[in-house]
C-alpha cells in the first residue's frame, strides 16, 4: 500500500466538489499534493501531457486520455473515472503500463433514469412545442399520448436501463429490453422481456437508448439499423420523425445516420448536414445554434446524470 502522503493526484472533472467543498479539503488532507483542472472544461491530450508527469493518481473527467498521455504518466498507478464511461481512456495503453482504470457505475443511474422518464412524458405530450406556442400567445389544444400502458423498449439493460424499468412499472407499461450481456432480468424485474434488438424496435411505442460506447456498439445505429431507433415516440403506425429520446447518446453510436429533423438529447447535437459519428463531426451539445433547433426538440447538455446527491455518490465511490 503506497504512502498517500507521498502521492500527487491530478483532479480534472469540472463538477468535482462543486456541491460539497469538503470533498476537496478531505482529499488534500490525505495526499501530498493535488493538481486541479483550472480550464473549466475537459482537457485535451496536449494539456494533459503537461500535467500528468509526476502524478500517482488521476481522478479523471471527460479528458482525452490517449496513448501519448499514458506514456507520459511516469508514476501513475490508477485512473479513477469520475463517472461511468471509459471510452475516452486508451484502455490498452493503460493495461500495458499496468495502470488500473476504474469508474463509478450506477452512481448516477437513478438520476439519469428520472430524467429519461421526464423526457418521455414531455415528448409524448409535445411539451416543447406547447410551451413555445403558449409563450407566443397561443392556446393549443393538441392531443398528446399517454405513457400508461404503452410498450417501452430499452436498448441496453445495465444500471440505467434497469432503473428506467423500475420507474416504468408505475405506468403499467409492457417493458421490452435488448442487451447482449444480460441473459436474465433481475428477480425484481422479472416481468421485463429480454428480446432480440429488431423485435424490441418493432414492438415498442417508446424507445430509450442506454448503451456505452464500446467496439461492439460503435456505429450500431447505422444505415442497416431499424428506422425506429431514430425516433422514440410512436404516433399512429410509425415513429414520429422529430423526436430523439436517449439518456446520453455518444455520437459514434450514430454512425451513418443523418439527424434529419430529430435531435439528440443528453449531449448529442450534430448539424443536420453532418453524419453523426463521422470523422470530424461534432458529438456534443452546442454544435448547432439553438435558434435552428425545431421547437419540438428537447436538447439537453451532458449534465443529465448530475444532481447534488449523485455528485457526492461518485466521489465516495472512488474514494
């Protein structure tokens, strides 16, 4: 066990200790030195190259931790991701250097699931367009959809997907799920039907995508993927072409799919003329001016899993 009083720690998540300053002071008491990210955003690999040498531990945000950064980490023992995804870390390079990579799975699953349900309800009732119309002096009398009793499909049935399923039971939904890594549903979710991907997309009235970016899922939503995945609320016999309801979609998952009129919530905002996941195409909110986003869209930033509670849980998970 290394002597923590001799260790230097690099901390880069922009949300670290924002809601609880004691997290910062507690960490500083335990180690020799803590270096912080002062840029207010995820760091580039070039920026990390200046900070990582001499560090024994690294509490990482969404920085670009590529092979060059790993090679420059002359003392690094562990990279603790302050979140779930590790696709921004060169895992092979870390393994070759004997650097342990950890994350905090499930810490924000409940928060993401809550907002997922909120977006389902908002989309089903056309709330974005209704709010805009009312603010403009109108009084629309549109008919929305009810979530109660509908068939919902979950693409990915890990921590977040299971939390979404637990909440959907309150709406008496028929819940379908696809996940190649899950063979049986947990006992408390025995009513969830695990089915092939094409059957889930064919039968669902609502779809929600909860997949990490891995070599197996990269580009999974492409030209050969069912059209249904591009739209998440079924109206009549077809899915509406203006809705996109993920919890957080990674742009590369959408390789080969043009957005057309639908928008990515949870961090994806790719211009309609770009191909999601294509080389050089942006994969984060803000890629398109808000004035050009249709009123029926609910774009969200990549903070949907952050609440005061989850920030503390993520910190405790890696400490």
